[in-house]
C-alpha cells in the first residue's frame, strides 16, 4: 500500500472546497486502486487541509487511476483548487504502527482471562458429550480448555501467553493437521461455542458478538481446510489479532 498526502491551503470559500471533494469522493470510492481516503481540516489553522488517500500502489495510482475512466470526473470536481496544493507526495508505511487504548480490546470487553476460561470450560463440556464433534476430542488433554482460553485471549487482544508458553500459531496448527474435519463438524463446533458464550455470560451486544463470531467463522474455516488430506498450510504465521470489525491483514 502507498499513502498519498495532498496538502491544501484554502483561504476562501472552504465550504465550496469541501462540497467539491464530497462530489469527487464518489470517483475515489469506485476506484479499485483506492483502499480508503479522508479529507481533514486543521483545527489550529482552518485554512489548512490534508487529503489522505491509500492506494494499492503508487503505479496503480499514477497509471491505473490517472489513466482510467474515473480520473477525468474526479479532476473536474477539484480542478479549481489545484493551484492551492502545497504538497502532493506518496509515502510508504514503515514498521512503526499500532493503536492506542481509547477503545477497549475485545479481550477486555469480554471480561478478561476469567471470561475466556469460563467460556472454554463450558464449551468443552458440550463438545465431549456431542456425538458429532466429540470423536475429534476423544483423547483430549485435560488442560486443553485452558490452552484454548489462552489462544482466544491472545487473539482478542489479551496477553501473548499462548505464543510465549505454547508455541503460537505453529502449535495450534499442529492440532488440526490430518484431522479431516468435516463441514458438519465445523458447524456443530461453531454452534456449541455460540451456546457456551451465552451460558458463560459473554457480552451479547451486537458489536461484540459480530466480531467474536466473525473470528470463529474465519478460524474454523481455516482449520477445516488445514485439516484435509494433502493440505499444505504455511508452517509459520503470526497469531491473528482480531479487533472490532477488523480482520488480520494477511491470508491464512
């Protein structure tokens, strides 16, 4: 990804400038080369604006978008303010990135490690008594519910204990290789976990449950594929970190 920053100084008719960009935005929204965009206005110096556009690459912007059918309409909307541009450059993201703590993690919202221990305890009681998925866990380590609680806690923003103590992704992958999980078993697993989440008292607000079940669907579908005969999943990958409506930026 490449981030383009365009800095403007608009000394008059800022309302018309913002309205023009609101119209121009529809061309960006349709562009397959554009990941996202945002126009911001400086609170300390109201004449200063920054347009941030994330492109799939600099070439996709300069050759794909600018050479495509959408650019003329975009340019027509903002042409009166081109002379007000002070900077227009592409930037490559560095490894320095992260998020603040203004929004609680899913781990915190769920109730912390205790909530996940409660969840997996109830869940594996259901699993071992179930005739569909029970056979997959016939020789389950008694500590397995605890280990899965550690995994889920790390996935949802808690301490990286599964990585530090259990080997992270590679160790979890090893539990699925060669298991030949069926789609029926996967769906039963998901259903039982949703029931256990209710019984464990995990938050039932739509935002949390959508994010929680989003990971469960994503993770179980990967596990299903990885478990099939002849599957060759990557042996090394990070433990996924799941947020509010945010999936990991990599393919499993």
